[in-house]
C-alpha cells in the first residue's frame, strides 16, 4: 500500500528497512527536517557526537565490528566537510558506511548559499558512490542502492546528499523494497571470475612450492574466512602472515602464525617473505607499507592473489595466478583441490630467522606489560581499537589476538584520532563486550571531545592513552631520518585524570608497573566509560623498522643502527 | 613500450557520471592525451573516448577502475591500430590575398572543407587520424593560424567482436 509521507519520514522508514538501529550524527540547518521526523522512529537510535568527524569514524567502527553498514548524518557545508576524513578512512579500509548529508534547498543550489558546499564533488574520490537526491520519489530507491553498494562486493562508503526542500517534500512510500533487490551492477560483487584452470594452477603451485607463505589481509576478516584459512594452513603446514588489517583473521597462538609483515614487521616475517618462493595473498592489496620497495619485494616468489576487486590484482606486484572473488568463496572452491603436505623444513628455516627482540623499552611500564594486563583482564574477549602511531604498531605486534575481528584500526589512511570515536561504534555493535580504545597522547587529543558523547549516551568505552609526551612515530622518524631535529613533536597534555573527572568518569594514571594491575582491574570493572593514562618511556622506538623506500631485507633493528640523515 | 591506446567507455549521459569517470582518470594519474564525449545510438547512454599514451596493460587497468564506477555500463581498451580512430579539427586561418591560392591548395591536399570564407580568413574542417590532423596543422603553420578547435579522438574497436551497446 502506498502512503504519502515527507521525504524525511521516507528516509527514516527506508533506513529501518535496511536494518539500521543506530545513527551517529549532528544536526544543523539543512538537515533539520530529518531531525524533525526522527523522534517518530524510536527504532533509530541517534547518537549525538561532538564533531561530525567522530560520527563518520563511529559509523566506520560500527561497520567493522558488526559487518553491516554504519550510518552517519550531518548537515550541509561544514557538517558535511567534517565527515570527509572519516569517509576517506572507510574508503581506504573498505568498510561500509552510509553518510547522509543535508544540502541547501534546490532553488539555492549553485548560488553559494549559506552553508552550501559541493559535498558530492568533494567526496567523489573518497567514496565508493555518492548521489544527490533531486526529488522525494528517489529517496526510497537511493537508500536501497546506497546500502547495497556500500555492503556488497568490496565494501566502501556511500554518501547521499539530500536538499532541505526534498526532505520536506511529500512523496509516496511503498516499502518492502529492501526485499526486492534487483542485484544492481557492481563489478566488485563476489561473482568468482576465474577459470577452473586457474584454481588448478593455484593448487599445483601450492603443492609444489618449497617455501610458501600465506599472507592474510582485511579480505579474510571482511569475508569471515577464518575456518577456511585455518583449514588451508593446517592441511598444508604453510605459515600465515597477517597484515595490519588482517590481524585477528588467524589466531595468534597458532603454531603456524608468523606475525605482521612490512615496515614494522618482525625481521623473521620479512625475511621469510624475501626467501619465499610462493606467496598466497588472501584479500589484501600489497600496500607499500607491506611490501617496502617493490623492486626488492620477494623477488623469488610467485604470487597467487585472491581478491574481490579485480583492479587490485597485478596493481602493485606481478601475479602468477589471480583469483577474483570473495576470499571465503574462493577458498571453499580451492580447498578440495589441496592435498595434505607439510612445510616442516621451511618452518625450521624460518625459526632460524627469529631474532631475540631488541628490547627497546628500558622502563618497566612497557607496552607489552600494558597489553598483557588488558588481555588478561578481559580473558582475551575484548576488542582493541587502536589509533595511529607507535602505540598502533605495539598493539598490532604485541597484543595476543585470539578472537576473529578483535583488532580494529585505521590502516590505509592512517587516521590519527580514529580510535576514540570508532570505539564508540564498536561498543554499540558489540554490547556487553569490553572495548578498549588505545591511543597515543597525540591522537587522543584529536577527538577526546567524544568523552562527552560517551557520557551522554552511556557508551562504555575503556580509553587507554599511551603518554610519552611526543608525537612518537614522527619523533622516531626525526631521530633516524632527520638528524634528531624534534621539530613540532613534543606535545603537552592536560591532566587526564582531572579531565576524566571533569567529564564525570573514572580516570587513572599509571606511572609504574606496580600500579598497572590495579588500574586495569578498576577499568575492567567500570560499567561506563573510563580513562587510563599510561606514562611510558619518552623516547622508545618501534623496532624493527624498514626505512621509507627501503626493501624488506634492510631493517633497522635497534638504536645502534646508523642514523640516516635525509638530504 | 608506450603507445596510443583507446579506452572507450559507455556510460549514462549524466554529468555526475562523466565527472566520476574523468575524476577517476585524474586520481589514478593516468596519462591522458585526449577526451571526447558524445551521445550513442542508445538513448540515455554516452560514449567517452579516452586516448592514453601508455602500454595496453595500463589502459586495461583503467578499464578495471572505470568499470567500478556506478553509471558506467562498460569499458574496453584497445590499441588504436586495432580500432578505428578519428578526430575532427576546425581551424581558423588568416587568408591574405597574396597567398589565398596557396592556402586552398593545402586545404585540398588534406581533403579539408572550407566552412566559412570571410574577408580576413577561413574556417576549415579537417578530419582523420590524429597523425593526419597534426600533419595538416603543421602544413597550415606556413600560414597564420588564428584558432584551432579539436574534438579529441573518438574510436571504436573493430567489428570483429560485435557487442551491442543497447541492453548494457
């Protein structure tokens, strides 16, 4: 039955049909008709953020944790432009976000009206799709299309820009369209596009390789291909490397798990890559932070690349066999062709590459100790949302991830300020499970205003700040590549315990190892948001490190390395 | 080996789709020589022809990226040698009396058509492959060329593999 409703009411109903239960947003002039309608739809919980960037990151975090599109809402002009960093983050890491922006009324568009921006034009290169809705009758289909495009194939952000008068325009609501999907065209949709011969060739390469490696990326997590990956590894004995976004796609306690590759990857992992004769890349894009200098990357290795997006295959590294499709579906087709084998000799060889870790931490309160305490306090059940910088690498390398999709971070864009707002989305997607947002003192101060959102909405995020008084990763680069000129990297912080108090939440400062357990236990027991500051060593570095532009064979392994002063 | 590749894109004839397709070419930093857009035989669909100075692999990667754009119905890359490629140029040339006959000879040599003949100059229509048009423009350089408008190359793959644009 067709009903006549306003555009805003149609929008709300369409969102409910898509299964949306929470929106992160901020009202303003051009989106007011939508906010006027919103209270009529109690199924749509609105979380009022303190900055629109946080809305986009929270929607992203929600999407990564739930596997369903996260939704953010902003007004035109500055509201819309504040979403940009969050959309770019979601785009680089292929997460489904639907952004809804108000736009000035149609009659005003193009006339530099108050709070008018061309958000479609601005976000074009950082969204999977965007659409200006020019008439109320488009809304229902546009919302359906937005969720379909955002979630299907290689996921990504979609923006709907809706002029204020269209939100007020009356139009017809039919409903039920979410169930009448036509299967729109999306070349990244998981239609396996390879010849059976390619599968056989992949199986032959896997059977014949002497030094094979599996490199698991975000595609494993997005596809939920955990059991299939595990079967492949266990049947063949092939060691598994997890990229930054592939972390938690394979249990870290598993004897076949090697670690993280790339710029801050362990020496034995990178060395294994350089010595390997076959790399099975599952759902990754061979990013430069993973490969180092491409000319020197795994020169003896053939590459089997399983990837949903055909344009990624062969983009960065030459590929022997490309299998276009969802990682899980491809592995399901491939596994029957895989015979049991082992890689014992190769694994022994890799074990010989393992270096005793050069302990860069002289102080007791090391990231390892902090992360172990966090892991122990939640029995390994927590989700870690990390920010960007040194702590991100420590969290990636040192936390013992056992549960699938328990590590969430901004990989491709490297967005400082991501952790705190994204963790709000994660917490709402995983009610009842502990969520830790781990930031440095730099990234935390970029979005710490969101503590207010957590308090107002009762979102129980546990915030950890690794405070070393520096923008640590930049300082580390300055130390090695810029002659120790610490330009603009010392950073002052407020008194975080008092800050927590000002927001009315619990706050702890941990200055030494003996305070660690008590503070973590206190934070774990806290039902609401809580802030814990860890005073860590000021000038500790993340080792090993591949210098920018260097090959994986040239790691800097410790302080003794000769500082390279850039010209 | 860098050569001229044609990337022929069938897309919805809306400005936003064109912007997306062209924006993508810019963002991926692809070596574009020319762009031409115009309607097709199918209502609602345009054809965008992108000429690229690149190897065929780069052109094929452009196709893969373009095919992900919502509103693009199909794209194909082919070396111009394998297809039919033409461009149109309009040239305004000053035609002083003393060299008028000589100018007409050059125009005739290149199968040019005089579209407008006023007191001071001519507007000439030229068409052919890009190389042909360039060669003609070089010949006209002996006279005083005032303005040039070129359409950019349009191209179709040869008829070996007939696939109708309708129904895309």
